[in-house]
């Protein structure tokens, strides 16, 4: 363990060639909200707007030989790709970055910007597993070096530099550190470092509800593959926790892992954007989102790691929509509308003064006595929609609430 601590110190010193320590900021808004000292470790403020640069740089610096910087390969649709690209340009190494064909253009452009002439981007595979297989086959053919996003000792060591900076900046051991979990590299590094350097510090882990690979592994006693992963929290949507990270995290209890509903994460993202002006990607908001699930934090010193801020603002309407649904401020109904004069007016008369029609689509396909209407209603308070549904029930209108019906919402909304 002492060797690990010393290795992390060397990694942190080397990182200073790239960027200064990311800020550790006391957040007044969250501190007042929870009656605690809430500090944010702003990994969204690295040069690539995520902590992934730490691990990629540390792994690469140990493999680059003088006069022969080498050829490095990774498979990623996001932050790891950008970290590898940045490190390749720094070392003058050649990089080949495999990304799924479905990767948004914004992420491809940013990866190309960070890597410049040092990297080549290969788009292949509709799904990440296909992309990963192509990258590993390319490595075997070319004799290149594969850089794992989380399941490698040097990557874990690089991510642990977050903990070293945190302790130095805070000047004392925090009572609690809240860590987002995807593949587990960040959590493994931070917990391993603080295990000896801040022995009284407790940990809480945050995973997306649709990608809880650490919780599943702790419950099963080893890494397991989730049958399905919700990709919304793309920076943490990992089906299987890394083997090496799990070795470091196996000592924790499943109750230490807190699950964030994807729609609730959207509320947290908007809260931080509107209140604090902090732009976080879904995975970057994970640790903040679970603060309310951690029990009484009164008087405690809590550090939450904001892991990334690579947010494409084209997703903002979706984030707002999902937040409204979670807060009960927006619902979608399929309404059975009688085909008679005045039926629409009868429905409109049921709306309250704060109820706004945000979507109206007539779904009638043939001449019938009733037609179907897809209707979306926004309002200012959840009680308004509850009252509207009561009025609908009393009026005799037949309707179906499809707000939380994943299949119908995906098809119709």
C-alpha cells in the first residue's frame, strides 16, 4: 500500500506538466441545503473536462520510450477517448481511437481537436462491444498498446491522484467522500489511496439506476454482466465493473452504493446549471444527485466528485423533459376523444389555469366513433395534474397515462 501511495505521488507530480490541480470548491448552495460542508472536486475542469485524462496520461507515460513514443489504441465513445487523444498529442505518440458509428459528431470533433495530427479516429460497430472487439483485434495485428478506460493498474493509479489533491486542498480528512461509479477506476483509486491516508473517511458510491454494475457485483460476490444498461448516463453506463477495480471495492457493502434514477439526475443537472452555473454531464452529476439519499449530513465535511462536464447542449431539451416528468410537472396521455361536435371543447374546459398543452397529436386512423389523441400537459405543480386526472375520471373521458410507459413513450412521444 505504501508503494501505491508513493506511486500516486509520482503520478500527481507528472500531471503538473499538463494542468494544475482541479479546484476543490465549497458549494454554499448545497451546504445550506444539507446543513453540511459540501465540497465539490471539479474534475469537469480538467483540459478535457473529465478525470479520464489522469489515468490515460499515467498509463501512457509509463510506456513511452525516449525516441519511440509508440502507438496506443483505445475504444471509447466519450471521455476516455478525449483523454487518450490529449495524452497522445502531449507525448507525440500515435493514437488510434475506435468509436461506435453512432457516436455523436460533437464527441468525435472534440476527440479530433484534442488529438490533432497525433490521432486517427476509426468509426466501427453499432454497439460498444463491437467497437471494443475491433480495437483489440487491431492491437493484435499492429502490435499497438491497448489503453483500458478503467481495468488497468496504471489507470487506477492515475485516477487516485484525485484523492491526493483533495486531501492537500482540504487540509484535513473529510468525513465522507461521494464517488460516481462506471467501470470503477476512479472509485478504486480514490478509496485505495485514502484507505491509509484518511483512515476515518467513509465512502458512498453513486451509480445510475439503469447501470448499477458495482451494486450487482457486491451482491453477487464478484463482477457480473448486467442484462441491460440504460445508456442515458453514458459516462457511467457500464454493464460489468472492472475486475481490478472490484478487487479494491469488494470490501464495501451493497448498502454503500446508492442508485440514481436517470430522470432525477436530470433535475440535479438543471439545479446546478440554473443555480450555480455549473455544466455537468449526467455522469458528472451522479455524486451530487445521491446526497439526499445519504441520511443526515448535518455538520459533516463531505467531498463529492464532479467527474465530468462534457455535455452537449443539444441534449438540454431532453434533460428538461425528463426532469419535468420526474418532478410530476409534465404528463403524457392517450385520450379517447368522442367524434362529436364540442368534444374537444369539453376536454379543454377541464384544464386548470396553470395547465398548458405542450403536445397535441390526433391519432385517428379511420372513421370511428372515437379517435385517439396524444396530449402532453405541462403545469406548475404536481397537484395540478392529479386534479386534472380526477376531473377526467369524473367527466367520463377514457384516457391512459403513458408518461412512465417506456415502450409507448418511445414510440409516440
